[in-house]
């Protein structure tokens, strides 16, 4: 699965100005509702419920909030590069500035996991993180996120 399959140019937020996790999740839900046709409030509540189970802040300034929503036609992604890092209760207690939200249909086990794995792989790439943090242009962010990844093993 490539990110271009689930992320549209319109779903990239270049310089999000948010002050809290709640504000960020509201912004992501609003953008995801437009991209997926899902209900903004349902998306927001799903993301908040997932965060209550444990933070999706992975460390190194990265978070991958995610959840499953009934009625979606496929996996949907929204990316945000924050203007200023925010507290996210990450595993390393560092603030977050790069966020990739993933939503999947309620019954989409494998697709959801493939999307999470693909995003996690990208976010472990130092060069990609450096590029994402050094640009404010939505088109450039989208190009970085959707560039084909070289695979070290056949999948």
C-alpha cells in the first residue's frame, strides 16, 4: 500500500496552528470528514476514544492517531505539520509536530494494519523527517509523503 492510495493533496495541512491535542484532533476530524464523507463528530469521538486508551504519540515528534469508523469506503489519511510542537503524552515525553491520522472502515483489519505499517516505516526514515520538518509547502509535503519507498525486502 502506498500513501498516495489513501492521502490526497487536499488532506495535507502544512502549518497547522493548534495549541492542544484536542484542538489538533478536531482539525484532523474536520479535514477527514471532508476527505471521507464521514461525520466530523464521529471521527473526532473515535480519535479521542483511541487516545484515552493510550497516546498515539510514538516519540521523536511523531503521532499517528487512528481509528475505525463504520461506513467509510476505504482507509483515509490526513497529515499535519504543526506550526509549533504540542504536548501529546508521547512515549518519550517529547512534543509532537508531525501527525499522520489514519481512519479505516469498521471491518478493515488488514488494510488498516498495512497503512499503519507504511506510515510507521516512513516516519522512521530520518531523511524524510528532516524534509517534512524543513518545508511549509503543502505540495512539497505531499510529494515527500507519497514518494515510493525503496524496500529492503520483498513484501
